[in-house]
C-alpha cells in the first residue's frame, strides 16, 4: 500500500488521562475513493491534513455520509489490538446500504487500518482508561446540487488518542428523558450510523446539558412511550434481577458493545431480555425498588453506569447513585479483554502486525 510521508511530524500531546476525547489527531490517515467508473480505488496512507472541498459538494447539502467508532489498545506485551473490527466493517456496510452508498471492500479497509496503526503505534496511550480512537468515515463528494445519491465518495480513517468519554470518568451519569424531540422513527435511519442522526439529537442534548444532565434518554417517536437509547449509548436496565435492553426494532443503533454485553450476560447465566420497555415500566420499577441498576454501552464510553433518570420533572435515583455489581462485572470483563489483562475466550481481540 502506498504511503505518502510527512515532511514534519506533529508534536504529540501528553498521552495520559488528561487527553479528553477527540481533541488530538495523529500524523497520518488512510483514504480511498469511489467513482461509478472505477469503483473503490486509490487506497493509500497519507498525511492527515486539511482537505479542500467545493462548496457544492453533496455531503454539505444532503448529509449522505456514514461513520464508525473503534478503538485500538496497547497490550501488556507491547502489541496492539482492536476490539471486534469485523463487526464495525459489517455494520458500516449496512449503514452504507441504507444511505445509498456503494458497499466498500471490508478486507481493504482492514488492511488500511492495520498499516495505519503500525505507522502510528507511538500515538497509542497506555494509561488506564485511554486508547487510540479510530474513526472510519464515508462522505459523498460529487459536486452537484439535487437530491440524488452521489456517484463519488471518499472513505477515510483518522485516529485520535483519547481518555474517558465523560469528564467524570466512571462516576454514574445523569439522564433526562426526552418527551418532545425525536431522534429517529421506524422506517427512518435510526439503525444506521449516519451523520444526520447525530445532528437531529443535538438540540435535545444541549437542553439536557443546560439542565445539568449528561445525556438524553430517547423515547420512540410515534408514542413517546418506549425507551430506545441514549445519545451516545445503548441502554440497559436491571429490574428484579432481569437484565433488559430495548429490542432492535429498526430505530435503534445495533451497538457492538451492546452485542458483547448480551453474550457475556447470557454465558454467565443472567436472565436477559431484548424487548420493548416502556418508560412507565422503568419508573414503576424505580418507585417500587426493583430497578437495581441501569447502564449505557458504547465504543466511546464502553460501560457507563447511570445513577439518576429524570422523567416529567421528577428524579429517580438508581442504586443510590453508585455503580452496580452487574455493571461493574461487564466493565471489568470488556475492558479486561480490550487491554489484555483478561483471557479473550471469545476471540474479540484483533492483533495488529
């Protein structure tokens, strides 16, 4: 694979827990292009520098784009692994199908990522809770106006050394239930990881932050009755010993950390349900003392305990605002696999090089 070298390397930030999330970017990126005539082509690693776009480029007007989130981890022996990348490539291609973007060759994307990580190994932080975040993205690049699928695309992978997604780390998050705005609807793009979903969530997210909350807990758009997901995570509840997460009905992102948690829970003998769960059921469980735990799952935050939910102006504390036993078990298990401190019985670690 062609590598175009930089003339001057960037100055690295301090690679520790002070990194924050998504603030620094490495020296290089992987790119490839698509045209109707040539298909996916021109795969290479090149300096991560600003790219010029015509202001009539499709992505700016019609948001035809998808992305993924992955992480690379430094192992105790100095090697590097990525957590379940095959799942990300498969989901990204499903998102492409929904957004009328041509399917890309996952094996070429994986090759590009591996070569990029070998080149950028020195950017991977080793402090607890840190990682190298991986952002594969596809955007429509045809220069035209008109509501039609583009015939040209850019695929790129950029890398960012990161600390905790939330500034307060593993301190339980506070969620507010959104009863007015809608993020996605059945038949929409909720199950695709596409750009517009995140733009649609920002207004509610800003209002939640102004009220002192970390994230929004979304309800279904039709009835404002059933719990769907959090702004950046899937959501789980532990009610009377049963672990419940909303079923994937088409308006919820099929999270890879979610999928991993479900497998671990079932293998360890927990009662697990994927079903529609109403906010009234959650509130009733909080009121009668059977809501034992709640937590979010996602690549950025991994496992995030939920300590409080506000619904219709009333606050419902969960587990005394502390991380629960099941939440802790899942966090320890998944991060242990990611950082190489626990046995990977599932084969989820993909070693690089």
